[in-house]
């Protein structure tokens, strides 16, 4: 990252206060589950991941600088509005293997990138895929990768299955 | 619900201020419409539902405690950013019946869950489906269902049709 | 628009403070790119459009009154949460032409509507499509169209391609 992204050489307006919402903490989650319907399987996986009682809003997909990484989701009031980068797949194809992964590439404390992948494959393949995505994202930006975090879930579908992995942000 | 969800026995960090945005009021909406394109049919259904002039952000899908339920959407400034749990389906298959439903399960004033379903079926089937989803969501959490609210829309497609149902949250 | 939308004749509750977030500035963007995967192609197109280092939240799809239109995205801190109306398409079908467009219809300073379209077609067709969508959206609301802004991107897929167009909102 080494300064390039902060030395704005383009002559564009620059505002101090550019955001409505400050992301301060983050946690990697992953889980898989069955359910009576695909949506319930998703819901059950969210519960296992510790974010089933939140109101999730999808984000795409950058880690701000100086994020504090938690080891698991904090407890929060029911229905809290929480921002997530979420990769998930649901399937009702009995016996099929499904996987979801997120890859977080970090550049020391300066921030980073998140890439999602999900598909009908094993967890190993999902991990490899997000790893390659992170590497390309960093190469394109000329950033130096100092840390790679991956969360992955693999599931063998019985009736209605879900695999999910994500990054959850907290204030 | 009976306290289980609030007695956090997991040793996790707990923050007082866990959300950027407070959801205070909510309203159930449903509508169906035709349009010149599928997106316009969706737009027209949003207008009929009273939220066509808002900037909608999708939420997934929990009712916080102590929500005030309104009988219809309040008027609001054009372009207001408003959070919704929205189920919708668009189709250009002439003569096809499409339906969308949301089911809201509540546990007295302690909060609840919202499930969405949409598909090529009649409204009755969509209602039954979200009802089952709510029941499973409550069973999985060991919550007691004290009230079930359902909003449903059914539409017979002429050219480009849309059916939508949702829960809209206001500050 | 001419007042119709502001003279609420429906007897509904009316609140002064109806939004959590105020949208103040906006900019039209468009870009196309290749990438190692479809998601990387999307990421690369976002970078070219000047919003690749933001956390994007999807909005649907109204322009509030008195928006200041910028000529290009301002610089912002890495990972800023930014609201967008985004149309994008990814494809790995070699030689295929893909396009994405957004059309913004404005009624003087009173606000307006945004419509998205993307598909396997040339940019001309994507532009025509969003133009028709804007016209129908205005006709349905009985609004007068005073200005039409269109952003469009066209891309011929090599390996993994993306075309995107959008409206990005800033505080």
C-alpha cells in the first residue's frame, strides 16, 4: 500500500467527512446448517455464526484502516443493524457438496480487501479461489499483502443446506 | 423468548452501543402491478405500496423490541433512505400467476423475525410458506410465537408483472 | 412534479425526521474491465470508476432534492461506507458484448429517479432501455422530466469481463 492510495494525484474534490457510518470492529464468521426451507437453512447458519438475531446490511467489500479484529461476534441487542460482507450458498440437491468462503487481505494496519466466493465445490477449492482473488486485488492496486485471513464453510446437503462465510462489522 | 436470548452465557465482549441506526416504527406493505419493463413493474408496485419515492436499503430480517407498528407508510421526503425487508418477484410470462409474501412472527414486545418468499404460485401458497418459515425460525430459537402478521400480493402477469410484500422500517 | 408529490392528501402520519442518513452529493460513473475472475473484473471496473476502495451499500433508486452533482468521485478514506445505485454485468463468454447503464431523470431541483439496466447487448441498446424506463417512471408519477443524465459502459468479453454504470451518493 505504501502510500500510493493516499497520495491522491488526481485533482478531485476532497472532503474530510466522507462517511455516515464508522466501522470500528470486525470478526470473521463461518457456519453451515440444514433447514426446513433454503431460507431457514440460511437463517440457521446465521444463528450458528452468531449473527442470526441481527438486521444485516450487505457491504462491498473493503476493510478500513485500524479495524480491531474480534475472535467472535459480540453480543448485541436483538435487531441491531449490522454491516456484513457475506458469501453464502443454499441448495436442495441431496448429497451435493456446497462451500462458501471469504478472503481478507490486509496491509499492516492500513486496511485491506475482502473477496467472496461460493459454489458447488469443497471448502479447499473455495479457499483457493478467494486466495487468488485477494492476490489479484492487491496486485491491481499495487498493495503489499501482509496478512491473509480466510473463513470457509463446507456442507453436504441433506434436504435444504446452507454454507456461509463472512466478515461482520461493528461500530 | 423468555429471557434465553438475553442471558448471554457465551463469554463474548458486550457493547452498549452496538448499532449505527435505530429502527423505531414499521409497517407491512403489499402490492402488485404491471409495467413497461420488469423494473418499471417493480417501481409501480413500490408506488402502490407507498414506498416508490424512497431510497430503499435491504435488511435481513429481524424485528427489534418495542417497534411501533403503523397501519400504512407515513409520508416522507422524496429520496429518504429507508430500510426494508422486501420480497418481490417480476415475470414476463403472460398468464402466469406470481406471488410474494412476508411473514412476521412476534413475541409480545420483545421482537421477532421476518421471513420472505416469492414464487410462481398463488397467494395462499406464499402465505403458507412464510408461516412455516416463521414457525421454524421460532422453534430453532426456542422462542414463543405470540403474534403472526402476514402481507401477501398475488398477480396474474399480462406483459410485465410484479408482486411484492415487505416490512418497511422508519426512524 | 409540480407539487403533486408534496401535497399529501392521504391521511397518513407525517414525521419531520424521516431518515437516518442525508444524501448531499452525487456523481455518475461508468467503467468496464477484465479480471482473473468475474468478481475481480467487477472490482477492477469499480477501481476504474473511482469507487473501488469504498464499502458500497446498494440503494434503490430515487434522487433527493437539491443534490449537488459532481463531475467525478471525490477522494475518500479507504473503506468509507458509500451508497450507490449500481448496474453491472459480468460474463466469461469470450467475444460476447455486455453493457450496463443507469438513467437519471431529474425535475429541476426537486429530485428524480434512477433506473438501471444491464444485459448482453451494445451500449446503445442499454441507453435506450434506461431512457424508456425513466420516461415511464415519470409518466406514472405525473412528473415533468427536465433533465436526463445517462451513464453507460460497453465491454467485449475476453476472459472475464465486467461493464458497470452507477450513481454514487456522498454526504
